[in-house]
C-alpha cells in the first residue's frame, strides 16, 4: 500500500510554543502538521525552523546555521520510512 510521507519544515526562528506579543502563536506550517492525521497510509513529521536552538538565534537566522543539519534530518526520516510507491510532500 502506498503512503503519503509529509515533512513540515518551518521557517527561520519558528517553533511550537513561540509567542507574539505574549500570545502563543502557531505558524501555518505547524497548523498544517497538526491538521494532518497519522494513519496507516500517511506519515507526518514536523521540523522547527533554523535559529530555534538555544545560542543559534543570530547564527541560524542570519547565516542559516543548522539548515544543512535540518535537511539531513529530513532525508534520514524519509530514508528510514520510504517504500517504493510512496508519495513525498515537503
């Protein structure tokens, strides 16, 4: 049976639980991830944006520090789960 594999990769400085003017705000990427159901024919994975790890706000946001690690993490996730016939959405 073919499946949907969905990678939800958020933008720079975006992560769950972030606040805007003191109010918790979800990004559209996080909302999409939460709206998708994990079921036998669908797998989903959320990745926070670069610059969200402690000490990497400036280096991640301004220079993309951590971007390649995030891409590699997404690839590893796919590689461990992909089967011929699956559909990939990023």
